[in-house]
């Protein structure tokens, strides 16, 4: 069995200026761990680094693998940190407008059971791809989309691509992902293997 060390530089998510220093802290910690292994005659065969916000700076020579969990999809939190551009985000929740009764607001059929509770009043609880509108509030089954002044409000029945703040709880909320290319012409269904009932 391989012997190794890993770290997770979670403080790289605390702001745009935190990503590179966190990666440097990670490199220093991993280097020290590898040396401590060598001091007792052991070799750290696996030296594993994470995370998505720090992956661009995880270039230390001791690193043998990188575990950027959100990297495959990205999300709005990573875009805010500068780890990706918004047009690189590759996971959306299809939500339908179910009410437009309140001016400057639309109600969507997506809430905390689909998006998790990641967010706050300042940054919202998710956004709409390519738009400035954000989900200002969620309950379990509904999202309250605040429509910016001057923007067109989507009509009832419109399906919108909701971009999550944090992609991890979203993936874990569904049995499968529907995967397509940018044109929407190549549909595949990918099961989410690490959830559901255990037999």
C-alpha cells in the first residue's frame, strides 16, 4: 500500500488574494511532511494537494497529484475568487419560472433541496447563466429571482439555467446528470455513483 501525505488548503477560498498564499502554505506543509518521512526512513510515494481555488498555483516539486474537486464543473464561488471565468462554469440546474406575480421578481421551482444553502443576502444563492439576476432567497422548493431594474423578467414557463454558488451539494442532490455539448445536441445521462441507497 502506498504511503503518502495530503493536504487541503481551505483558506484559499477566503478571497481573491488568498489563493496563491494558500498554495504556498500548502507547498511548505507538504515539503515539511515529505522531509519528516525521509527523516525516519520512509518515502512519501503520494504527495497529494488540493483544492480548486489553489490548483493554478499548486506547482511545488514535491506534489505528485492534485485533487481539485470542483475543477471539473466550477461554480460562482470559484468565479468570484478568480479561479475561473463565468463562461467556464459547466454545471447548471434547469429551473422553470412558476410565478411572476410580484414586480421585479420571478419564482423558480428550485430551492435548497436542489442548490443547498450556500449563499447570503450579499452574493445571493445562485445566478442565471449570462445574466445579472440572482436568487435573492430560497426555501426548500422555490427560488426567489430578483430581476435587476431595466432587465426583462422571464415569463412563466421559461426554463432558466441556474448557476450554483457551490457545485458540490448540487451534484450530491441528484441521481444523474444530463450532459450535453454547447449546442445542446449530444445528450448523455451520467449516474451520480456516490449517493442514493446502499444495498
